[in-house]
């Protein structure tokens, strides 16, 4: 078919190279995909304690209860704590998530409760090499290397309450033994916490669902860069993928008070 003159100049070419990743319009300037994404992110800040977030989250919790086919039950449930690493929690890190510090107390409380009930607690540690980075190596300017001290899980969480699982993709089930280890213990449900809400947490929640696990997603148990990303994930998961709840309500159920 002949070229559409109206689309002339719109076409783009993607050039990918190990040492030079460029997205370039014909006649335009090159730019890094990660840099463009970071520019699209709203100002990073603390939002979990905001009145707007609490109100909208409460509405979505109610929505998930109305749509849901399952409620949170503590038996046969595992807690998954995703990527609570210094890379995301250290204020000096370029990837710092300001709201991540706010979810530490809730995760710490849930981990203690699950440990007391002899239920699995899995802390993931995201690590990459050029070989296992896959599309992440194309998308992000920086990979989390095991030798980097920022890759370590924050000492504000006691990983001795569970096990540490190394992963290389957003999905904690991908190329790990997470699914088999949970099913060997008779686990039927997972609670997803950690960072980032719209990347590793949402991807792992969806992956758990398609593997047959019931998913509980605490609205104040994950964090990301801004409220819009967070609420988008809650809205999507609340319809067909996960039961939403507040950390305090999950804790009450685990204690038998809910």
C-alpha cells in the first residue's frame, strides 16, 4: 500500500544496543526510555497518610468486597513481602520511594503475626545481571546488582521470620520455586506487600491469581512513587483479581478478632 502522507514524520525507529539505548524520531533527538518515564512520574512524595488516599482506598476496599468471590482467611495463607531493599528505601538512592518507609510498620506487624501462626513469610530480593535482566535491561538505565549494598533488604524488617527469595523480574513467580514451595505447604492464599505497587506487587498479584491462589492486596501495605499509580493498581485488581483490605483488618483476622 502507498504510504499515507498524513503519517509522514510520525514513524519512529527503536535502536537497541548494549551500550547505547535510544528511542529516536526521524529527525528528532534521542532519549532514554527510563528518563522519559521518570519525567512522566508526578512529584515523588508521601501520600499514604493523606486524607484523599485513605478515602479513595476505603471506597475501593468496599468495591472489592462487593465484586469479590472470596474474603481474607488467615489459614493456608502466605505473606509475600516484595523488594523492601535499600535500593528503594534509602533516601540517597536515585530510586528512593518516599512512601516506602510508611509501610514498614504494617509489614513488620504482619510478618510477626504470620510467623507466630507458623505461616510462610517470603521476602523477595530483586537482583539482576545483563544475562537475566531481559526487557528490564532495555527499559531501565540501572539494574540492581547483588554486589551493590543497596540491594540488601532493609534491616528494619527481620528476615529471620521467613525466607529470602531472589528474583529477577517483576513477577516473583517467574523462574523461582515460589509456586512449588507454597503448594507443597498447602498454601491457597497470598497477601501481597512491598514495592512497587504498580510494578512488582501488581504483577505478582496477577501471577498468583492465574496460578490458582486467592489474593489479598492490602491497600496500605504497598508503596510506589505517587498516589495515581497506586490507586490505578487498586482499581484494576479490585475487579477480578484480588480482595482489597487495610493492614489493620488483615491483622485483626489473623488474630481471630475479625
